[in-house]
C-alpha cells in the first residue's frame, strides 16, 4: 500500500482509484460514487488501495 495512493484516495478519490486500478470498471464505479456523494467515493477508493486491487 502506497502512502501517496492513500492520501490521493482521501483527497481526490477518482484519481486515487485510477492510479490503483487504471481505467477499469472500478474506476467508473468510483467516479459515479464520488459524483453521488464525496464520502462513498472516498470509502471505495480507500478500499481499492487497501485491498491492492489491480485492474
């Protein structure tokens, strides 16, 4: 787990998710969650970083 990815997941969830998984379904899900509400996007991005999902 990269500390930079974790910080980006908190401050800019779609960017943190993109750096972790690239342009995949998880990025699209995170983008939609962030647009619906900031907190769900943050939670999803942190989950991606902690679980170390790749693609």
